[in-house]
């Protein structure tokens, strides 16, 4: 990290620095959160897996929408990004009904104003993907909102644009991932505007921290699905009787190793690249 970079923000597992007036540095750590708690034990290379996957997808979706990626750093975990004016909207697309979408459906029969058929089960595939925006919470969980509220926040025209682009991005990546044995249950985007008001995809894209990845060969609707990457860690935590409030438990070496292997497997299956090739030269993901 350059000495001149000023820290401007923290996510749960990422840090954001200012490089100059036009550029930010986004650094993905190896921290992992489960049940919304960041654990004291890191998963080696997790930040590199997420950074590499995000860059892979940015490179392959730039014809759908431009993105903020300017360069990958040699450390494999840092990306130089265009500085944008971020929209105050979490742009979520769901192809399957789970998480907060499932909760809302159970309570009301609808998700963000999308009225759904009766009798759907947890993790059912939706007849077509739906755009389910949320507001960014400073802390705690994002709040699902309907399209009218979302259009108030960003304007009707911009709402129509982010909905169309989000559905197009999800359609592209979910078809690609499904061919490689991974179901992309849902995903979250954050968009911004460049200096002339053009829509630009920011943040991270199609990483296991911004999406739910499910192993296709274990898919069985009617129950919550095992997470491709985090199930190892969740299952271990469940054996402890931990109450899921901070501090989280330390992870034993075998859980760390199993978890790292799942992240690397997701990277290799989705990109078709050796993870070691990425470590040697991160630009391999850019194609
Ligand atoms: C931006 N965040 C959230 C993410 C953090 C915080 N390209 C951009 N331009 C302007 N602002 C942002 C981005 C991006 N991406 C993103 N906050 C501001 C965030 C990761 C780590 F600490």
C-alpha cells in the first residue's frame, strides 16, 4: 500500500483508500464474517480470491456496463478504481428465493413489490430473476424497498437503467456460473456515476461476499442451501454452541484449510484459471 494513500472507509472485510482526486484503492483483507460477525481468524488468500473474481467479471461485463476497475496491483488483493458518485441504492437481483427475500415472501407473499406465486419454498428458483433494491444501512441489515421508493431515491430514469443493467449482468453471470456447476442464487451491485453522469458499476461484482454461491449438485429446494464458500465455517461454528454475538470463535487449522480450499475451488471453477497463475500475475483474470 502506498505511503501517500489516505484511509477513507472500512467495510467489514475491506478497506478503502484515496490515491488522488480521481482514484481510490480498494483492498480486500483475508477476514471472514459469519452470522454477521467478523471472526478473529483469517482465511489465507480469501481477499485475493475475491479480488481476482471481481476483476474477472468486470473484464467480461464491460460491454454490458462500464465499471470502476482501473488496475489490479501485483499483491492480488488491491484494485485501483475510478472515483464515482455512488448511488444510494443496493441493487440486488434474485434468481432464487432465499435470505431476506424468502423472509419477506413468507410474511407478505411479495418481495420488494414483486407479487409471487403461492406455495414457493425456501431456495426455489424464481420463474424469472427479479430486481429487489435495498437501502444501504450504516449498520445492521440493508432494508428491502419497493420500486416506487427506489425510484424516489435515484429518479425514475436512473431506476429503470439500474434495473435493466442489473438484470442483464445477473443473466450473463448466472448462465456462465451454472455451466460450471455453481448456482448464483442472488447478487448485489453498487453503481455510481462518472463525471458526466454515466452509469458505472463499482464495488465488487459476483464475489462470494456479494452473492450467494450454491453448489449445483447439492441443490435441493425446500431448505436453506449450503453455501459454496462459508458452509465449512458455519458448520464448525454451529458445533460450538456460540450465541453468534461478538467476539466470534477462533477457527482451528483444518477449518481454515477447508475454507481456503473452497474459496480457491470457486475461483478455479468460475474462471477456468489456476489460482497459482493468478498469484504469479493477477492480470491473467483480465483475459
Ligand atoms: C465507495 N464504498 C463502500 C466498499 C469500504 C467501503 N468507485 C467508488 N467511488 C467512490 N466511492 C466508492 C467507490 C467504490 N467501490 C464504495 N464507499 C465508497 C466500500 C469497500 C470498502 F471501506
